[in-house]
C-alpha cells in the first residue's frame, strides 16, 4: 500500500530514501541522486533530517531543535515538503507514493575508472592544452586559416552538403555531450543525454543534475569538457590543414574540404556557447562561479516582478526574499544580458530566419511542382525534409518541456520557505 496525500501526525516516524548532503558555503545541498532532485537547505534543515534518520519522531525532533535553537522550527511542515520532494520512503511503515520517477542513466556500465584517464592532468595539460594552443596560435598568426561560410559548401550538390553536414553536426554534438558525460562519470556522477531546445535551437543536452554532489571546484571541468573537445577538434584540424597549405602534407581534395567545413561547424558551436542568456555551457560556468544556485530561474522571477510593478500587479509576483544579496547583485546585472539577448534572438528568428526559410521552402516547392532536373528535385526534397524534421524535433521538445513543467507543478505544490530550490535543469547543451 502506498499513499501521498495524508495527515502527518506529530508522533510519526519517517524512513528516507538514500540522500546525499554536501556543504556549500553556509548552506547545504541535499538531494536524491536516483531521481536527480536537489534542494538547498539551511543547517537546521540538515539537522532535522539527521534527527529523523536517527529514529526520532516528528514531535521529538521538534522538541530537540527547540532546546538547541531556542525557538520553534516547524518540523511537521518541513516533513510535508520533504514528502513532496520524494525524499521520504515510509511514514509509520506505510510506503509513500513516488512523486518523481527514477531517472535513466546513459551508458551506465561506463564507470569512473574507465574514463578517469581522459581527464587526468597529464592528458589535459600535456596533450590537449599544447595542441589547442598551437592550433589557436596558427589561426591568430595566419588569418587565412580562419574558416569562411563558403568552406561549408564543400560540394556542388546542395543535398550532399546538407546530408553530410547533418551527419557531421550530429557526430560532433554527440561527442561534445559525451565529453560532459564522461567527465561527470570520472567523478562518479551519472547522467543522461537527450534532445531538447534552447529558444528556437534544437540541441543535444546532458542532464548532469547530480553534479551538485561534487565539490564546487571540481564541477568546472565538467561544464567546460564539451568546449575543450570543440577547441581540440578545431585546433587539430587547423594544424592539419595548415600543414597541407604550406606543403608539408600531401593529399587534400575532399578530405581537406571536409576538414575546413568541420572547423567552421565547430566554431559556430563554440560561438553558440557564448549565448549564455540561454542555458549553455558558459551559463553553468558563469552561474557556479558567482555561486548562483538558480540564476536562470531567479532572473525570470526578477523580470516577472519588474513587469508586475509596471503592470500594477496584473502579473503575479514571485517571492525572492530568500535569495542572498550577493546573488541578487548578479541577477540584476545578468537580467540585462538575459533580456537583451533573448529579445534579439527572437527578433532575428521572426524577421530574418523564418522569412528566409519560408522563401527557400517556396522556391524548393516550386522546383518540385515544375518538375525541374533530377538534381534540383533531389536537393529541394532533402532541404524540405530536413526543415520538417527540425520542426518536428523542436515541437516535440517544446511539448515535452511543457508536460514536465505541468507535472512538476502538480507534484511539488507550494515550496516550503525553509528550503530553497535551485537549478534542477543542470544540463549542458550542444547544437544538434
């Protein structure tokens, strides 16, 4: 028998699922890794959990904390919130219904000892760093090595360019995300890879929410692993194409053109990461560097409250009283970048990308209807098919996110003031 909605009694004892707790500054990050549910708690919240885990009833914990703190702490309400988070397994022997499903682990058989060498100091500083430095130096000293948009047109047939480009993009994005995943696994943290979106961009993303159990100084390499891979690919291919340009290497032809096209794609991917008004890799580096637990969500709340004031309360305000002042300073400044970047991206999408795509679609459809040459029919068919495929993935991602938000709102209900939720979507991204 399991239940979720109940009346908790003061004499009840509770049994927890397996939880982890990591001290982060003056507060604690507490979570359940198998469901990737984490919250930030003050010390009194951790003390409460410890006392309950030691077998004390709700009432006994209440009395114990009152003696230690000299004031009341609402243990009953706190336990209610822990239930809504899915942290509690049983109450008085009765199984509590699961509110969060266990998350799927990607490549679960890959263990820390299998991939730890990939992120060792000898490999990072003795191999990857020198190649990246050499490659970037070549690009700086030889401007002609910088890729140009026409480098992506490595073949006269548009359909071949699109299909091979799609394959290259998928392969590079997958390896980018595997770099994040393996760097997390090297620290004993599991994750999963899926398709999602950032505004109108379809992306691959790696769910690394469990990275919160890792000490802060060790999280930065996990966030940066994908970009390190991108820079390694750019630098390696730059070195190879430069050696061909100066006559050291022979060959060339289609392989040379594909290398230049790959460099161009990878530079676009790195530039995409700079758009950290979305949840890109640099966003997580930035947020964790400034110790912001939910920079994105808190910024949305800050802008929502500003609009509420502007519209005289027509939009419901969000409580931000629990956010420390040092984080509020970052949120205020980041909100300018967030709002500006988002509006510019939406503007370009609506007034540039959409009209251009529609124009090309109409042109491609006319070619199909007028029965042009076989080459142009194939090119047009491939272009239209890829646009439809992209739209399907984007629509699916938007629908999935909406479904997850509605489910989360239904499951969690009203947040208890003693705990603070934070960026549960700790997911690195790559253009898909």
